[in-house]
DNA sequence: GCCAACGTTGGC
DNA sequence: GCCAACGTTGGC
């Protein structure tokens, strides 16, 4: 299957991009929403995901690689449906792409991030992905 | 199976 | 701190 793109949210005061860079690798645990779970189950090794800082910053800050497909969340009860994926930091964006900029951009305003503001793991289309990366090349992208 | 109440998330 | 959106729970 072709490479897929995702966006994953975390509050930076709980676990931010810098934490992931320091750790070198991490599992994306604690997701307790079925839509988000389905998205994680659709992820494949080699897919890429934006790391989005929710609440504080409200911006995409880096690119992660999915390095292991979904497996049961070790922080969830035995027998529960929740899963995690393993991720590694790829590279930081040259300039963060803010929610404000995304909302203001007609090409991006239809993203899961905007339409489903509470969804913590969303899909990003290849077009949206390219566009965000392009915007990240310049300040106030 | 419907719906009101409540809790959580996340932007503002 | 407030509120909108959404999911879950529980009474009926």
C-alpha cells in the first residue's frame, strides 16, 4: 500500500516533540477513542505522521515515522481494544505550522484536525501533507 | 432504542 | 475560565 500520512496530537507539557527526540523512540499510548484507534490500526511501518502540540503551541512541530504497526496498549486493561504504534522522530519542521495558519488556508481548512478538533489521531491526505511541509519551510507558514 | 445528563477534549 | 463538540452512561 502507498505510504499514508497522519497527524498525532500530544500536549507538550505531558509529552512533547523534545521528549520524543530525547527518547529516540516511543509508543503512542493512552489513546482512548475509537476513531483514533482505527486510524492507528490502519498505520503501516514507513508511514509518516506530524507531531502536533495541542493546548500549548497549537502547531505542528515535527515529522515522525511509524516503526511498528499497532499492538495492544500496555497501559490499558487486559482485553481492552486499545492499541499503540511505535514511532521515531524523523525531523523537526524548520518552522512550526500553526493551527491558525491551517485554518486560514483553504487547502488545509478541511483537515481532520480542523473538522474533528477532538480527534487525537487523524488522517492527512498526500496533498495536505505536501502543502504543510511547503509552508513549514518559511516563517509564519 | 431514545435521550438527557455528564465528563472530556481542546480552542479561544 | 468558558464553551462547543463529542462520547459515554444510565434511566426509561
